[in-house]
C-alpha cells in the first residue's frame, strides 16, 4: 500500500466519511483512493477538480490567496477538498452525520504532508 | 496562443453563453490582437447587450484601434447601464482629456479616483488635468479589475491635444452625458440591499445567475473594486457546485465555504436565481461567516421580493 493510500484510509475512519480520493488537479484523474461501496470515485475526482479550478480563478480575481480548504454543503452530505499544492487535490465525501471539523483537521494534515 | 487564451477559447466554445468572453477579449487586447478581441467582444455583446462591462470592453478595444468616437459611444452606453463603472469613467476621462475638454475629463477622473483611490495613474492624470498641463496624457483606460493593473493597459498612443489648439471643443459625440455624476457616486442600490449589515458595500456581493452584480460590493485587499469580475466568475462556480452535488447524489447544494490563505469566503443561494458571496478576514471563523451569510441571505431575499 502506498503512503498516500494509507493516509486516505486513515481519513476514511473519521465518522461520516464515505470515502476519499487524491486527485490530479489538472485533469481530474484519480491518483489514490479509499472509497466505500457506492461512491463513484471517478465522478468525485473529476467534479471536485473542476470545482477547485473554478474557485481558484474566482479567489484570484478577488485578490485572495489560493484556497486551502473548501466545503460544499448539500442536503445529503458534504464534499470536502484540500488542495495539495497546485498539482493535487485531496477530496472527501461525507454524509450528513459526519464530524466535518475533525475531517477538516485530518485533511489539512494530510494535504500538508503531500504538498 | 497562451494556455490561458486557449483555455478561455475552449470554455467559450463549450458554453457560448459564458461570460468568459470578457476575460478572453481583454486577454487578446492585451496581447495586441485588437481585431480578434473585438470579434469576441462583439459576439458577447450580442448575447449580453445590457452588460455594461461588455460595452466597456468594446470601448477599450476601439480605443486601441484609434476609433475614439466609437469608443466614446461605447463608454457612454456602459455608463447608462452602470453609472458607477470605474473603468468607463477612466476611459471617458481619457478621451475628454485627449479632446481638450478638461472640465469633463476632471469630472470622470475625479469619480474614478474616488472609487479607486489606489490607482496612482488616475491620481496623476487628475492632477495633470486640474493643473491644466498638457505634456503627459493620463493613463489609459484600464482593463477589468481581474485582469491586471490598469496603468499597464496598452492603448494606441495619441498625441495630447494642446488646449490652445483644440480649444474646449469636446468630441463630436459629447453633447451631454445621460447620467448624473452625483447620482453615480451615491450607489443607492449597494446601500439598500444590505442596509444595516456590516460589509454592505464591501464583502457582501449579490449576483444573478448570469454573473451580473445585483447589489453589494467587493474590493480586493489593495482596495480595488473587483465586484464585477468576481461576479462574472461566480456563475460558473455555482453551476459547478450544483453539478457536483447533484451528480454525487447529495441533492441540492446549500452553501460553499472556501478558506483562503488570507480570508474566508462563503457562497450561498438566497434564491434559486441569485448567489451571495460573503467575504471576511481570517479573524472571523468560518462557522461565523456562514451564520452571517445566512442573515445576509435573508436581507437579500427581502430586498429581491420588494423589488420584484
């Protein structure tokens, strides 16, 4: 198992996390994954990478620094993403019962190690 | 072709309704391709004839091409649609100065300087105009705020017209501007939407689904007005957020929290057809930003209902 996969597995132990993927920011392809059954990793990767890319442009236009963490809240859960430098994005899908605060801390820690 | 231009061209081809034409046109203009830029701007203008920034883009390109009368008309139209559009004020100030109408130039440059106090080029131009000096023309009209510093925008060099030769005669199309300078500076809409909320004119930005500003305002950390350029990009962010939530089976999205290295941003949806961006510094925790955004959403919803 790669170091990245081990980090993702650890992240997936946080309550409510359904899975996590490490994504190539440029093309939205999966680099490593740890997913529960029923979570479409390729869709998560592609959609999250695209969203992060658009947000980078918006924050740049606002004169702000790069996004370091984002949470997309929806009725059925939350998508969490932490860019790891400019090349990679760490993404997690969480259910409505997730401990988002803990997941955020874990993700920022993982992102720091992967940057 | 740079990667940026290639990317924006592809984005526009995939979605002809995208407001990315504003950035693409400006990028082409800055690369010294005014004809290609004008084609992009004209096409965008046919889709968004009521978008002030599209007229502003056309004006800048026309100015580059030396078509100053047409540029003047385009900037006047831009100000009819958005009396507070700073770049159009700069552009008209520039043209009036070129024509020797220093009083009109001063009015527009004074507004631009007031709205964008950090723009040293405008301040210097205003000083020149007020002093009635001739040798140094004011800085060229700047690009949209997202695209770079206005002072560096290339505009076809035109020798300044000495007042003694040109006299006070304005350009042919300058007979009266169709807006009130004083009304423009009041920004009554910005004040009204978020009345009573902290950040009503900076840090709260209400946008429609087409990426057009409905109210509020936003400045970057240097103090420049970035509301319109950010508004244009938010429409794309919103569509991507909705698509992500839907395709991952999470249902409708309700909010997007973004932590940057120097601030916290929260994007919410007061109504189905509007977006609200709340921006605060890092000293305000994200959970509080989200709560504040809720209150601002309610205010925006009330304002929208009252004005329907």
